[in-house]
């Protein structure tokens, strides 16, 4: 039986004496992962004389879990290809975090930009390390992703976060 003064489980928990934070990452995890080297071991001979083209696609997605809690996912797709279209490796990763927004500190119009910019920015070092480890353990030189500008990606998808008076159509629901 719960205590009468305890807040319902869907409300964020704020601890006395600790400074309030606008966002809390409650947990991070690999949601989906695939790595393949379809032309190994022959591709290793080709890679001694030819550098592959390595296009990288990064995207973010937000899913409302309930109350002030959201799942933020960072998707990475990488294909290393040599001339003739022969693939050295293919890496697909969806890395997610369960995040809680402090509705007392974050105005509603800032929720979507925070979930699409700040949370992925905090997740990125973990994704970067995973990609380096996976490619290195897959027999290739570790691929170290360059720092990514999530604010620029947000601006290209949704416009300037500071100017948006109404959130995009796919924005998470109001938590206030």
C-alpha cells in the first residue's frame, strides 16, 4: 500500500535538497542493432588498396510514454561501399533513452526541441562509442563518428526552435 502523501507513479519524482533539472535520462538502451559484412573475407583485400565511401544517416524520433516521460531514439545507418557497389559493411543502430521532462522548469513550447536536440546530444557519445566498437570488432578500422549538430538537423526538419509558437504536427502531447 502506498503512502497517502506519495505522488502517483506517473508524476516525476523530485528529491528535496537536489537542484531541479529540466530533463532526466532515466535509462539508455540498444533498441535495435544489426551489423553485417556481406562480402567478408574477400572485401579485406579490396580495402587494402581502396578506401570505401561511407555515407552516414542519423535521425531522431520521440514517442510519448505517458505523463512527462518520453522515449527518444537516435537511429544511425551506415554503409561502407567500395567501387562497383560492393558493400564492406552495413551497420544499423537504434539507441534509445527514457527521458523525463520537468514540467515545472520547461515551458511546453520547449519540450519538442529539448527532446529532439538536447536529449540526442546527450546520447550521442554512447552511440559514437558503440559504432567505433562495433566496426572495430567487425574486423574494420574503428569508425569514429564526427560530432553531430542536432540543432541544425532540427532547424532543417522543423524550422527555428525559438520561433515556433506551435509545435510540429508530430510533436509530443502537452505535459502541462
